[in-house]
C-alpha cells in the first residue's frame, strides 16, 4: 500500500512544470528530504508577515495612537507602526546568537528588501482599516489560517493563508502577500485556496487577493471567481501518475530529463529516488 503523504500548496502549484508536483510526491513517498537554504527573499517574506501580524493583530493600538496623536492620516499611521515593528524584528534577528547567527548577511539583505517595500505595503494596508466617527478598527481576523484538502485517502495538501480580513462590502478577504514580481504560481496558490474554501463554505462570499509591494508592482490583484476550479483535479491526476511510476519504479526519460531551473532544484536530486532511470 502506498504511504500516506502531506504536501504544502506551494509544493504543488507550479503547473508549468508538471514534473515538479510528481517529483514532490515521489520524494515525499520515499521520505527523501530535499535540502533547502532560505535566502533573503524567503526571509523578507517571513519578516513582512510578522510585521503585518504585529501591526494589525497584536499592536493595533500603535496605529490608533499615531492616527489620533500624530498624523490623522491612516496610511502614515500604518507606516509608522510598521517601522516600529521592523526595528524591533531587526534588533532581535541581527543580535541572534543561536544557530541562525550565520544567516546575518541574508537577514540584513532581507531588511533592505522590506524597507524598500514598506511604503507600498502601507498604502495597500489602508484597506485593512475602517474609520467610523473617528474610531479606527482593524478588519483583520486571523493570520496563518490553515486550509487542508484531502485529495484522496493517501494524499493531503495543506496551506497557510497569510491574512483573513472582513470585507467592507460583506464577506471575507483572503490575502496572500508577495515580495517578488507577479508569477503564475502565486495565482495558482491562491486559486487552490479559493477552490478549497468555496467548497467548504459555499454560502460565504470569499474574495481572493494577491498583494505585491515591490516598487513599480504595487497593486492588489483581485482574482475573478469565475477563473477558479480544476486545479485540485489536476493535482489529483499528477498524484495518480506519480503512483503509477512509484509502482513500476521506473521514470520515463522524456518526462524526467534533468533541467535545473532558477528557483527549483528538484531535478538535482532525482538520483536519490530508488528508481531505474
Ligand atoms: S528543476 Fe525545473 S524541470 Fe526540474 S522539477 Fe524543478 S521546475 Fe521542473
């Protein structure tokens, strides 16, 4: 019987390369761990996540303070609050003396990325606040909201949504923020979340948004609900195909010729599979 596996949505959202999903399944099945070294972009995404979490969920009183006492301008109040959180995160991570201390240069580079994106992020984040009779309220409900889909009894995919917020027009906003340039995988990622959520909460109005804060790309990309669907089936098909390969322990050469891509190194480890290649 095939081993039961669980994969993250970001491991199966690259449909330009179907081999990637199949390799992820096969590696997981054979318990092969692919080494992964986080770089400045990964750290930037993680730190940005922390900043938003702290500003809108933990320390929203800072935004209120800056709005009422200093600026009366919501974007500036958010930006000042984000800068405070960035400074505090910088202090913690740049003084880190644990095993992460060797990543200081990457941390420092990631803080440069964040600093260049904070202004755009604050502009977009204005939409996470509502003002009523001079009272300001955060519309954010939760961060890191986990969604799970059981593709079949042996295979589960799961993801963590960056932010869930109330929409001022009713319903919920599902937000994924990205520090890089727009990519097809980003769209696939949020569409997979949408597919899972629409089937779990059919009566709920759910709006999907991708946020890009990189200079020149600052924008909130809204995903049209009509374009959602079919990706879970596609993942299921790739899973089935990988199971056939797993059973015969042979990789067809035309599908699995090594080709190393910019951010994905999965093909580099193909020799570790107990397969006749
Ligand atoms: S290295 Fe390139 S070809 Fe190989 S799985 Fe990754 S994206 Fe696909």
